[in-house]
C-alpha cells in the first residue's frame, strides 16, 4: 500500500483543509488515516464499520481484545453510541472536553463489537487538536483511534514516529507537528457506581476530584500484580528496544549514585541514562545520556518521554537506567509509562 504523507501547518490554509477533507473521505469509506491529537498520534478508522476497525488491529498488530477509543466532536454523537450517561459524567464532559480525558460508558448497539473489543462498554473522547476536530467533522462519523504505533512500541508523538511504524500499512498519515501533551489520555470508567481511573494521564485524579468528588484508582495502578480493568493496561507497552531499569528514591543523590554504580558494573554493555536537567551533569562521563527536561516542568518531561525512548533505539543501547519521579499529579502518568516500559524492573534506594 502506498501511504500518502501530508504536512499540515497552522493556521490551516485552504489547501490544508482540502487535504483533511480527502482524509476524512478515506475514513468515511473504511480506510485508515493516522492523525495528530493533543495527546499522541492516533490511527483512525470509521468506528461503525467492523472491517475498517479490523484494519486498525491488523496494521498495529494489536490484540483483538484491546478495545479502541472512539473520537467524537459533539454530544449528539455521544448519545448515539453511549447510554446511561450519569450527571457526574456530564460534569466531567463540561469541564474537560474537548481535551485529554477518555470516558467509559455503557455502549449502544451502534458500536460494533470489534470497536469495543467484545465489551459492553465504549471508551469515548472529544479531542482538542484542530486537525483531529476537523477530520471528525468532515468524516461525519465517530472515529475509532488507538495510538498510531506498532503494538508494544512507544506511542508516537511526532509524524516521523508514525512513518517509522506504519508507512505502507495505512492509507494516509497527517503530519501536524509534535503532540502538545505527549502521553495518552486519562481513562476514567463512569459506567460503574464508583468512578475509577483506569489509566493516568494529563487530567489528574485531583483535577477530576475537584469536579465530581472522590474517585478511585484501578488496583493495578497501585499494585502491578492486580489484574487491570482496562484490557490494554495488561500488555507491556511503550517500551524502547533496550531493557529499562528504573531507579527510585526520595533522595536524589542516592538515585544518581546507584545509577553510576550500575553503569560502571555493566562494562560490556552499551548503556543509556534517562535523567533530568538537574542531574545530567553528574553523568558527564557517560555517552548516551538524555535529559527529559527540568523536574520543575513536568509537562516538558511528559512531552519528551516517548521521543526519548525512540532516540535510544537509534543509539543502539542495550540497557537504560532511568531516574524515578515522585508519583503524584502528572508524574503519576509519567511513572506509569516508565514502570510499564521497564516491565516493573525497579530498584528502590
Ligand atoms: P490506546 O488507544 O492505544 O491509547 O489505548 C486505549 C486504552 O483504553 C487501552 O488501554 C484500552 O484497553 C482502554 N479501553 C478502551 N476501551 C475500553 C473499555 N470499554 N473499557 C476499559 N478500557 C478500555
Ligand atoms: Mg496505544
């Protein structure tokens, strides 16, 4: 398959809009288009056509029991695909849509089982990115879109990441620059009596609680041995090719010293280090050191994480030592991705 690769700039020109219109037509008619959102790039298909949705699973190599997030642009479409929408869910919608919050509802029969991974529920998000919004609008259908990476690889935050993984496997890739957030959406289950966060993201627990009161975290987020409620959270995800060892502790000097000790002990391996602006100078004697940004600017750290994983693939490192962060607010989402990438290979100091 020849993949069309289209670059789109802001503000959108008439030419850009007609490119988005042709991509929308591809989606409406059952094809696959990768497109930017504010979280990560998505691989979109018409959520209402089972064969189109199967195409997503095939292109990504995604297990068929891992349901897709359906992207919409208006509440009429929500009412078409979801039912039993609670008042609390409506409060979240008013506050956080469009934006990086995915909400799980009971599904209607309009959503085929392929889209829902065989579940009775459907995950729905209204994205904020202008290109994503226009694509949904022009296609006139809800768009099922998981992250536009090969299953198991880090989610794509730049079009070049999508091209590396999916060129030749999808009809079109829209290049809209780097993702603003760089981590996948927060997923919250509102289909149960007690709202439950299944995947942490940029909309944090405390932001959600300030709108609807107490919510819980899925047990799997507190203890890796608990079965996650979200099918996708059980797979090893987001990982670079090298093994990652995560070093965590309250005292940053102990963390740095442990990473230096480990780096010195793996003499026959090509090692990489993931650190912050505050600590990078401690690792001057090592070659493959990447700072995610300042620990005082966690938005930048979130934005750089997956790109850094892919940079390490180019450096051909065998093993990566990564500094941990305190697990609160946005750091909870960053640490969730790092822990999963490490396969829970964590050293506490
Ligand atoms: P991705 O689209 O790659 O960001 O992954 C979507 C995430 O949402 C995966 O972890 C899915 O398992 C999860 N998800 C999608 N639909 C549902 C659902 N109905 N119930 C629980 N989790 C879901
Ligand atoms: Mg994904």
